[in-house]
C-alpha cells in the first residue's frame, strides 16, 4: 500500500472558508488483497475527507481521497490522513498542512 503523495499543503485559506479539495490516491502495490480497517483524519473539523475506497483493495487497484481544509482561526494547522489496513506498514499516512488567514468581523 502506498499513497501517491506524502503530504498535502493547502497554503493559505481565509478563516471560515474551505479550501478547494485536494486529491491523493492510495494504491495497492502488493501481490495480495488488502483489507482497509479504518480511515481517520485529524484534527477533524479542520480537515475533512471523502473517498471512494472499497473495503478491500485488490492488487493493482487504487482509490482516491478528496481532502478539504477549513481553518477555524488564523494560524498554522497540521493534520494527518491515516488509512489502517491488514498489510505491512499500516497505517499509511499523508501529512496535512495549511494556514488560516484574515476572516473575522470588524
């Protein structure tokens, strides 16, 4: 199992708004089917994900994650997308970074 990217940097996003979705692909590069047991993103609420992953990824099969960053306040934020599975190297992770800027009211 391997993600196409090790990290996603959302750059700067206005506080209270959401970034455009960023994509990454998870590939089963092994010779055996892999059962996905859990998908977690943290901190939730700041980072969110959707995916089209089946419960089992067969050899050569891949699935895609869409990740969105919504900063609750100004400042830098770090997070992690983690996919837990029954193969060696679990969990597969992608580092998430972004900065909240501006926003707020007068």
